[in-house]
């Protein structure tokens, strides 16, 4: 794939990301808007960028961070640099319910009385995902997906429960407000509008300000990496189709700057979307070619082990191997929906050319 490099909106922020060590500074992005890095423990993403939007008498934040003392303190300190305290937070616009975006929202509400807003599709997943009484059923559903994918028995249990280690990073909090696609958010001084962008999460939201020509993109569009789009117990039936449609939905907006939740702010939305779409086209073609090599059929897991990843398969840790398998499955489901591959259902599903 031809290399395309976005233009960073802030070179220092990009340098902090590339250093793999430094955190970017709290930054006044433009009048009335601040960027606050909040650390993510034991994670290659390292931090989430929380955005604070100034309102009369306070701020609304986009995302919140993980529920750790370190993250909470960083958020409080960042708000202080902007001239506010945690008690000045009037609302939390959550792009999606993954722990690094939603985890601190409940604690912020406890401290400030802020409302929490989510898309209904993600709000509907909270109980099964974060309630202690429901999690075993979710793990079992994940286990069944992995079995049918052909994951070896020796690694099955480790992969099925691989995300349990981060559940404590979330303070379970039901939303006060449900935000629908296209909804005007009614924030004084802001013409912010929601864009429903399912794929990475069924209820992922981006937020656009046509007047200020900016897009808060959450995990939907990032400067360098692509978000995980995977089949799992809480995904839609064809998450890659949802994601590609959602990319088209944001591409049409004419903005000057993209404000993602990770990495760094950048300028070229349409070009970056085109590049991400091309990446998935090439991945689909690679998967199709691998499947064609085994006339008798091949499992999702065996396909995943033969694909090109950012590092050798043997060095990928279990949690990321599960993501790799489930991402591969999302591409297989898309190919099946387009009649390019056929699934031979069984205890382990096999994939063959259509």
C-alpha cells in the first residue's frame, strides 16, 4: 500500500507520541477548547486525549479515561491548567464504552454531578459487559467464537478471558442522556452534532462542529493506526461493513482538523479515510488469497496466523492474538456477505472460495 502521512496539527504532540515515552502537554487547541492527555496503564496506546469544551460556567469533556487514581489525577490537573476543577465538569460525551473512554465517567459524575451521554447501542451493552453477574456469560460467548474459529485448545481459556484484567478500570455508570445519530447536542457556544459511527463499537460516536470545522473522531479515525474492528459477542453481525459505511459518513464533512482520542491531531480527514479504506481492501484481498491456498478449507485462526501483522505472530501477546483472530473473522464475514468466500459450518468453521 502506498504510504500516506497525515499532517500533524501540533508537531510537539506528534513528537510525544513517537517518543513512546513522553506525554504531550495539556494544550489550548483554540479558544474555548483544551486537549488533556490522560494516561492508560500498561497499554501501548499510553494515553487518551480528553477534550474539554468551555461553556458558560464550566466545561463538557469528550471521553474521560480509565478509572485509576493516576488517570483521575491527570484529568484534574489538566482541567486546572485550563482554569477549571473537576467540579466544573457539566457533562461527559462518551465516544464509546471501551474502558479508556468510558471508565472514569462515573467517577467524574460523582465528583461534579455531570451528566453522561452515550449512544443507545453502546448503552445497551453496559450490563453484559461490566456487571459482575453477567460477565461469565459474555466470556462463554467469546469462547464459542474462538472454538469455531479453530483456536487451539491449549490457548483457548487464556484468550477467552484475556480482557478480564482491565474490567476494574471502569466505574459502571448508566448514562443520563442517550445521543442519536445527527443529534444537535445543544451545548451553549457550540454547534456540536453527533455522527453515529458503528464498527469499532456498535455505538461509537464522533462529534462535528461545522462552524469551527473540527471533528472529534474518538477511535474511529486515527492519525497512524487503525482501530480494531472485530466480531465478538457484542459486535454487530457484520462490523466491518458497519465500519466502512461509517468511514464514508464522516468523510463527507469538510473540516480543517481531526481531534482523535489517541496519537495526535491531524489535518487531512478525507485523505486519511481513503487510506484506511484502502488498507481494508488490501487486507480483504490478502485473506482471500490465503483462503484460496487450501482447497479443503481453512479456519479463521489458521488464516490469522498467516497474515501480515505489525510484528511476527510468535511475539504477539494473547490479548492481541484474540483481537487479531476476531479482526480476521470480521473480514471473513464481510467477504462472505459479498459472495467472495463461503463458510463451511462445523465445530470449527472452514472457509473456502465461493
